C-alpha cells in the first residue's frame, strides 16, 4: 500500500497548494510536459504546462481563498501511473460547492507528478 | 505510434457504443473492476462497474439519440496506461453542447479497457 500512500500524499499536496494559492508549490506538483491537461469546472481543457500554469496564476489572483474538504477519495496505482478520484467540498466565503475531481499522476524518479486534473461541478450537491 | 493508434481506436469504440446506445458494446469496452470510475456531466462520481453499467443503462433508456463529433483529441500512453482528452461536440435533436472529456484506459492482454470517464459541460461553448 506504500504506492497508494505516496499517491495520496501527492494528491493532498495538490490541494494544499490550491488552498495556499502557492504557484511555486503547484509548479513542483505538476509535470511540466506538453501533454499535461487541466479541465477546470465549466472550462475547456487546457493542454501543456504553460497554459495550465497560466490558469492557476489567474485563479490564484482572482478568487477568494478556498477551503477544500475532500470526501470519497479513491486511489489506484497501475505501474507508474496513479489516479485519484474525490469530491472537493469547497468553501469560499459564504459559498459552498461540490466538485467531482479526477487527478492523474505519473511517477518519475520516485516522485508522483500531476499530469491531469479534471473538475466538474456536481449539480444539486 | 502503434500504442497510441490502438488507444485512439479504443476511444473511438467507446463513442461508437455511446452513439449506438449499445450496452453490450459498452460492457466490452469497460474494465469490470471495482476501481473503475465514471463522472457524467453534473453527476457525482460513480465507482465500480455495477454502478457505471447502471448509469449507461439509464442514459440509453432515457435520452434521445446523440451524435458525437470529437475535436481536440489528444492521447498519451505511459506503460500500460493510456488516456485521451477530447471535446465531445454533442448533437441531440436540436440541442448542441460541448463536453470536455477525459478517458483513461488500462491495457491487459493487449486490449485497452476503459477504467475512467469524466465529462464536464463547457460553459459558453
């Protein structure tokens, strides 16, 4: 289960960087390859680290601080690829929203790096 | 590129089964493991083949026939895991909608099987 534990730690680090609005930490967590992909809720899919990094920069500038409570966290490892699905229960000021998230990581040199994030608002949640 | 070609063929077969509303074909395409996950637009994430299969059954009963035109298709293979991101340009009757999709597959015995589907409506598209 060490594989899954490490993967879950990488997933937790992603949300810690998101909460802290820490672009340097986000940059450490993501792979910087051209094939990385990020789909924010309601957005078209962004591809490549340049576009993905720009989106985090914009989100961190524009939005109120957010707190994430993760529920229904499920992780699976297949070779050097691992993915986590979870519910992001978001609190931002007086707003609450649940986002269903998929996060995929690739392990290189013993470190899991994020290669794909997909979030979508859960209607009625 | 044979890996990617096979992966793209599996992705195309998924959309062919979706268009045809063919539950048997969908069952062939998906892995039947407990860890498979499916997030339809606006839905909470479903986990395990039983829950995922039930959702396709319900969608195939209830909805008008849909046509998919896929654009911005990008595929990546890492060992025996491959994933495809694409835009599903959906035509259903007089309705049109773009859904950003992530599809992840695991290769076993030379066959790519779907283990994760995540779709989210693109706002304003």
